């Protein structure tokens, strides 16, 4: 029987690359996102290799998440690995310039959405136990503050602490939990963050060497396929050409 990975946010970036990586290794896939056409394209690409179930799902909608997960049919009714990847940043401006709605969207997606999915899937992971994993996609922004990070970084700090606290409660169940915290990676992330500014996205990534979606997919697959007795608590990954800056100091 194939192991099953459920990947949220599979229509783009890390999620799509992760679906491809698990398919390469023969895993059955449950793939979700809001954009049906993208999901259909990915299913068409992968279904000759592995069983693929696609479902449109907004992770902010707790009832829809629960109905989807509880309605899964064989061979997708077992979940071995949950990749909580769906998420976004908005409003790269300073906090004092940001619309409240953008803060709410980030909290609703990155925090509430992630806990909605975790809560719905947890019984399925517990039913299998040993060797199963919850892999939460956090960010370097959850650890390191930077201008314009405001609520985005705070949501990823939540992801980190939630992951660690889950570890405490799940320690005797066999269910592993990891916070994967990428740094700068070229996906549609900046396009979304800037509400469609492709030039800003190209400028950010074009003059350096960002991580790729495939780099992160490889790490997710690595974490998910370690021997059962190993739990990576947190994996922070930056491109070689990214590091920290000095403290900001306001001067006269
Ligand atoms: P993309 O914008 O390329 O992908 C984001 C994915 O999240 C899409 O598939 C999107 O699908 C999905 N998504 C967003 N909102 C929702 C929602 N409400 N319900 C369901 N799905 C949703 O960006 P990345 O691949 O870069 O981002 C993936 C994760 O990685 C995010 O959590 C992000 O915060 C995190 N991250 C990204 C980094 C980067 O530099 N790229 C670095 C560190 C972390 P759809 O729109 O179809 O719903
Ligand atoms: C996304 C990476 O550096 O823009 O989480 O915060 S960063």
C-alpha cells in the first residue's frame, strides 16, 4: 500500500515541487489549493506515476477542511505525512502603513488555516502512529525580525512554537513534527506579497541566488523519510548568499 502525503498549497512554489518530489518516490498524493486549474494540471502531470487526489480547499474554512479530510476515500483515507505549506505574506510596507485586512488575511491563513488542517488530519496520523509526520512550513521570519515583517513574521513564530508544543504532546505517539524555516526562495511568494508586482519579484531574486522550490521540496522529503526514531525539530535553511544584517539604529 502506498504511503500518502497531504500537501496544502500545492498549486505553486514549495507545495507543487513537494508533490513532484513525493511522486518521484511513489507516494500517493492528496493535493489542495484554491486554484482548480493548477491542481488539474498537476494531477495530469503526476497521475501516471502515482494515485493523485486533488481538492480545492481554502484552509481558512475550518468546516470545509474537516469535511474534505473526513471524506477521503481509499487509498487516500490514510495520511502518513501532512505538509502544512499553504501560506502567504502580504504588505511588505512598514506596519504603520498596512491595511488591517492584510494582517487578518495572514493570520487567518498562516495561523488559523494551519491549525484547521492539523486538527482535522491529526486523528489519521495517530491511527498509523510510528513514522508519520507533520511538516509545518515556517520561515526565517519566524525567528528573525526585519522591517516589513510585522504580522507575517509573527505568524511564522506561531508556526514554530506550535510545532514545538505539538512535539511535547505527541512524543509518545510516533507522530513527528518539524518546523521547516526557509529563507529567500524564488516562488510566487513575492508576487503575492506585492499584489502582482512581477518587476519587484524579479528585482528581489534576479541579482542574487535564491533557494528554489525544489531545494525546499528536497528538505521536506528528507525530513519525512528519515528513520522513524529521528525527529528534526526545526530546519532553518538560507541561500548561501543570504545572512543577517546589523541592528538598525535611529540617529539624530
Ligand atoms: P507561493 O505563493 O508560490 O505558494 C503559496 C501556496 O499557498 C499556493 O499554492 C497557494 O494556493 C496556497 N495558499 C495561499 N493561501 C491559501 C489559502 N487560503 N488556502 C489554501 N491555499 C492557500 O509561495 P511559496 O511556495 O513560497 O509559499 C509556501 C509556504 O512557504 C508559505 O507558507 C510561505 O509563507 C512559506 N515560505 C516561503 C518562503 C519564500 O521565500 N518563498 C520562505 C519561507 C517560507 P492557492 O492560491 O491556489 O490557494
Ligand atoms: C519568506 C522569507 O525572508 O521574505 O518567509 O521572510 S522572507
